[in-house]
């Protein structure tokens, strides 16, 4: 095997894992693709005889590139019009349902929470809590001492735990049932049925990036307000010729895709805990919806990808 072939083979084997790392640090599939491309160019120049652990080596390369990309995009996110949400991730049938840690880590709610960490804290949390890398490997990835990384990991872990409910046992049949119930209630005007599915303090966030007309109030809290907006939106879609609503799997969570013909207009992602919707996310920015053209495979275990 030529050196070029071996570089490509090792990278391809780990690509789903490396993409997952980049996506959890960046919250953007588009930027993660760019990071992997840049990382491979660097990897292709490496003398393989000097690499003792390909997985750790490539994870470090991808983490460094992702952190650079995250810092470069900070200004764009500060200037973003309206709330900024991560790019939704359309998953293949080989999704994260069987891995509760992975499913929670790519959920929209978790990715939104990780936005409030510093770039280094986010990378440390992802590498340690999700992928279980050792502190020495993480230190090499973020350019800090192992002692500093331990402290950073502790702070980030406690911060996340205090603000995020973990998933319970994942029941794909139950999730599908709840999604169908949501769609039926919302498209038939069943206000009572929809309210029964919403937590009293449910929050709904809409991301249009100022490019698409969206609801006037981009962040709403409270079951009655959220239910009214959703009823108006989905009933209008249901009645309009040429528009359709389809259930999809985004970020290992139930989601609803809204189409006009073959054109994707919006994705609504539902964050369900204990059989009720605690957060909802509406993505309408066409730049972010473009990432849904490709179904992705995510993993913490390259042997299962």
C-alpha cells in the first residue's frame, strides 16, 4: 500500500468520529466539513512512522482546526441578526439512538448550551465528557497543561450538569408516537392536545438570520404562547397547496421538515424530556438548511460507524 493510500484509509475509517468531534465543537456541519478537509491536508503530510495512535493524533489535529474556525466565526456570530442556533444535523439510519451520551451531546439543547462556554472549555468538555479522551491528549489538543485541562473540564462539567437534563432511556417507538401526536394536534387545530405536550415553561427559539420572514417574536416562553404560534404556522402550511410537512431525525431528536415542493423552508426540532416538549427550535435560515441536503453518520466508536 502506498503512503498516500494508507493516509486516506486511516482518515476515512475515523471520519465519522472526527466529524462528530468537529460538529460538537462548532455546531455547524458546513464548517465541520471544511475543518475535516483542512485536517486531511495536514494529515497527508505526516510521516506515519511517527504516529503511535492514529485516533488520538487525528482528534488533536481536528480539535485544533475546529478551535481556530470557532474563534474566526465568533465575530460573525456576534453580528448575527436574531438568535443564533446550530445548524441542524440530518442523521442517517445509523443514528445515535443506541448511545445515550452521544444522543444527548448532539441534541440541539446541548449544542445551544455549549455556546455559552469559551472555545477551550467547549473543546475540553466535548473531548472528555463525550469521547473520554485522556487529559494529556486533551492538553495537547488545546495547548494547555494537563492540570489546567482538569480544572477546565470540572468547571465545564458542573456548568452543563446544572443547566441540562440528560436523556432518559431512548424509546424510538415512543418518540415517533409523540412526534405524530404533535403533528396531528398542530395541523388540526387541537389546542388542548398541543398544550398537553408542552412543558408549562417551554421555550421556542426561531433562527432566520434576518434572511427569511419569521414570527415577530423570535424567542417565546410559555405553553399557551408557543402553542398558539405553532398552531397558526402549521395549520397555514397544512392548508397551502404545494406545501407539506414530514417527520425527520435531526440531532437524534424528533423534528418536522416543512417543504414547498422539493424546497426545504424550515425545520422544527423538538427537545422532549419525560414525554413533554421542553424546548423547540425553528431553523429558517436557508444557509443552515442547506446542510440538511446530506444525511450524516455520527459516532463515538469508529468500529461501529
